[in-house]
């Protein structure tokens, strides 16, 4: 991947994936069931998308809506299947009922991932202590990205946090790239870019006709041009 800003797009199937790559996406997040905010796709879906596009794919590891890990053994089995099919980048993130990072679940899964790169997703936006979470996860192998809006309610409310965390880049716990997503709009890009943020994640914004319709290459291209401006 080049040094340009990263544009990641959610893809549900091959049609989404091809349209997103055509529009200029750098990477895809693969999920199923957006009614549950994105769950682990089937291995068959991953394989079909991997054959259809040549950009990096990050595969969601989550069995149910929310940030509880659920049956970690089942999820680890799914991760093993995906690894065997060629998946080598993932997305995961779990919290305890108290809002602390669920290190037991996370460490169980990253043992299966065996050095693969992964994103800790928007569970950080529901954490009791964002800074504490980052420091607890700092030494976990493969963690290179946090997907975050800066606030549970979205980027509108999270902008101050995103700016503050960007300013701490390189500090312990703040080495992973910030991937901004969650209510992200085009008008957010100028202040985010001015703060030094260089990675952006879109889902519904790539589907002007809603989640019942596929990704629009034209919509992704509009974001590509705005991210690069």
C-alpha cells in the first residue's frame, strides 16, 4: 500500500468488494449482518471476495451484536477456518460488563491469529477508560489499528478525543494507527486531516441507497477524492 491516506470500506459480498476497489478503496472490512452491526462472514464469502479483489481484507471476528465475546471457543474455531482459507488480517474487540478490555477473549483469539495484523474496533468507544485500554493492549502482537469515532455517539461528539489521541501518536499505547469511523461525514475530513489523521472507514456512506443496496463505486470515488484532497 502507498503512503496515501487509507480508505477502508465495509463489504458484505463480492459485488460490494469489486465496487469498493473500483472506487479507490485501499482495504475492505468484511462482515455479515449489519442489522447486528457486523458479524463474522462465512469462509465461503471470504474466499469469494479474496478471488474477486486484490486489496487487503480485514475480517470481522464477532458472533453477536455488542461487545461481549460470547463463546470464544466457537469464535476461535471460525478464526482458524478463515486462517486456513488465507485470511491474514482481522477485526475484533471485546469488553467485560464493567467496560474493561476482555483480555482473556482477545488473547485467546490472537493466539489463533498467530501474528496476523488486526484492528481493535469500536469497543474502545464504549470502554470505561480509553487510555487504560490502550495501555493494557499495547504489547499484544499484531495490533496495528484502532477503529474509533472518538465517542460512542459518533464522530460529531468524538472530534476532540480524536484530535487529542492523534497528538499522542507514538506514545506507549498510541502507536497503532487511528482509523476514524462511526458517523463519519465528508465535512469531518478537513479537521481530521488537519489533526494529522490519515485513515478513514465508511459503511453506509458507500451506499447512498441504503444497506439493502450494494456499495456504489461512485460514492467510494467521492470519498477517495475527498480523503486525498
